[in-house]
């Protein structure tokens, strides 16, 4: 798919003049087509990955920083997906298809970035948990990061560090590196608690899981 300078400006969230300068200096992949400068989307995504640049896959223009107080504030019943028909060959595409993104969001790019991260090293962290996430920050049209829990109808062999099959996948999409690190910190604290791990492994109802998250985070805030 060929993109123009305006498209690249939106995708990379940089001014069009900066894109033109990158072209002039031949610091970004591009081609000439009928005397016009055009860009290949997949080449640009790979270039952005190599430069650790955030990518905008939504119809929105501005990036906003969202301070994460608790994970509970990011979750609702739509954040939980039960009895998912996931396969080891296509689980990333299958999960992305189930998330309620805005219509303008480019799901293809999200899948590409998830696959790029998994190709580096499996995000299956052990104890039946996997934390798939894009390799770079993504703007998906919401002012806060996204967390989605997926419970496959059959455990998946995703080359976990402990060799155990994965029963819960928690997809994380953040707009900034700071957001991502905050998400990981909050989630790591929850996963250190047996009650939370039990809730995931036994696929408790979303309201029960949300209550457990709230109680655990309340104890953390009091300490």
C-alpha cells in the first residue's frame, strides 16, 4: 500500500516538513512513482521499529499521557474474553479481531507490531501467563492504555520460559514507554498474588476478577 507524505506525518506523528527533510536526506525508505514521492507502509513500520518510534494507527492526531493510578480504572467487562478459539498459528490475529477498536484503527499494523515483538522473544512469562504487546508504543484512539484478557478454550504452547502451556493471555497496548512500564509494574504486583493467579487460571467471572484486582490494589495503596 502506497502512502504519501501526509499519511507518513500522521502515522509517525511528526510534521510533514520533517518527513520531507527525511526524504531529502534519504534517511527514510521511499520510492518515486510518476514523479511523486510514495512510501510503502510495511517498510515504514519496519523503519519506525528500528528507530523505536511510536506509531499512530488511529484517526486521531494528538498523543496524550495518561497516568495510571490502578489497573482497575482501565478495565471493564469488555476487557475480558472467554472461551476464545485461539490457535498457536494465528492467536495474535484472532485476539486483535475481538478487541473493540474504533473503525479508523489499522488492525493490520497492530498485528505486524505484535508479531515483530514475539519474533524477538516469546512474551509467555511462565505460570500459564503471556503478555503480548507491540514492540513500540501505539496510539489507538483512546487516551489511556488498553488491557485485554483472553482465555483460550484450549491452552496454547507459546514457548513459555517454564515450558508450561498458556491459559491466559493479557494483551497490553500503551501510547508511551512510560505507560508501558507502569502497566508492567502494576500487573507484576497483581501476578505476585496467589488469589489473582487463581482467578485467571480458573477463569472466574469478570466481575469477580475485577473485585479481586480492586482488593489487591487497595492493600498496595495502604502499604
